[in-house]
């Protein structure tokens, strides 16, 4: 006697169901990561790059190759996807100024993705900022967009929860990407960003031992002196000239008041572009913060933030206006993991208002 086809299929269906259950393990309640505070406290140097270190911490991380839709060059990226069946957030992490896509202190961000079933991608976007194609160039920004598209094609991404994170040069680039493509991002976290490349070049003239000005000259094709093509190109790649285009994006800016590499005025000026006029910080107060490495009396009383815990840097000023939040903390050129991730987790892309539908009589 022939068995009924449904009965024959039962073992197959049961196996598929079990496989799906195994893939879709429960997501724990959101909580701060343990053992990690800031990138400077992560073992090793901030600029360390090592695929072996990544594999030791996250065995399912992979190197993928992404072809640019702008110049057809193939660029690598680190990519993690759990292969669960549920829709998930995407975390796009941008390496800093002097590193590439294997930058090791980004590992805790990927571990968060593994724990809470997010997808994670860290594109190379033309590597260290020392050539014309790097340093927030048009092709570098397109590489970031292409990385998002790659993740969308290879994972089930919730398009209302695509997040972008960077520090220093990565933060600068994140703000440019937010300005050029505001429709993509649910939240952008920028720690200690460079706000204006030519102005930062002028600042670094006082520190001739630093390598950054040589890199800026190499990327821009010359010294960005006033009224030169290099200066014009530097401005075009800077948040200072375009950040107003990101006014509808939720943006988190954080800066250490003791930062001598990129002064906190860079984040304050970025905040002032996006904040309501009544909430902006005056030039006098900004100059006081940079000179005294302290908060002036006029800004006292706003010294807490719900996303910073006891192990995070001490917050000395926090203010939210419209879609931008500015946090100033006791510390240097750094980035905190948990404050970033907890804030991002609360962000959703704002949906445009729907047109009213006329009711029939």
C-alpha cells in the first residue's frame, strides 16, 4: 500500500522547521555589552588591522568583494549575517582616518550584531585617507552606498533600521554620507568628526610632526590654501558645506572636551547647523570649551545622558534639538561602544507623512 504523500513529507517539513528554529535563536533583551567601553581601551592600538583577530572573536565574519557602481573598482568589506529568517537592522561601520576595513577595535560592534541578530558591514571605502579616491571622495561615498546595497541583497534587512557609525575620519565621512544620501539612514553616530578639511589642515600646521597634512595634500592634489582648487575640493568633501542636507536624519554627535587632535568645536559647529536656532551654542561658549577644556557657566546643568552608563566617559554636556543630539564628555579622541549602540537601537527611519485620502460622501 502506498503511503500518503503528506505523511512522506512530514519528516522533511519537521527538519525544515527545526532548522528554522535553530537559525532563529531568541534575541536577548537589549543591554550594554560587558567588558568594552571605548575604542582606546580596546586591546592593542586603535589602528590595528587583523583578519585573524576578527575570526577569533566572530568565526562567521567574512571578507566580501563589492564592485563599485561608480568606477567598477572592486573593494573589500567585512560582512556578517546570521542567516536567520527574520528582518534585521544593518550596522554600517566606517574605519577611521588612518586604517582600512580590517580595523580591529570595531569588533565589539560586530559582536553586538551577532548577539542581537543585526547584519554588520565594514567597507574599505578606498582605505587610508592618503589618496585621491579616499577621504570622503565621490567614489568613497558611493562605496558606502554600494556596501548597503550589497547587504540588502545578501541579508533580509529592515530598511527602516539602517545605521551608520564612524569616528574621526570615519565620522567625517559618515556625516558626508548622511548629507548626500539622507534617505538611507535611520541613525548616524559620529564621534570626534573632522568638520572642515581645509580648516583642519590649517590647524595641523601648528603640529608639523603629524602625518595628516601630507595625507590631505595627497588626497586633494595640493595644499588646500584659500582660493585654490585643492581648498575647493576639500570643502566639497567636508560636512561643513553640506550637512544641512541631513536635517531629517537622526544624528548623534559626541566629542571629548580634552581632544587635542580634533577640537570639540568641530562637533559643536556640526550640531549648530542641524539644531534649532534657539538651541545653538554661541561662538564665545565654543571657544571657551576649546581653550579651557571645560563647560562654561552658561551651559551648566545639561550634564547627563541616558545612553551613557557608569563605565562610559563622563558626560559634561548633552543637548538634543530637532533631529540632532550633541554630547560632550571628559576624554580625548575616542568612541564609546555602548552609548553608540544603545542610541542607535532606539532610532527608526522617519516615514514621510502620507497624503490625506479623500473620503467619499
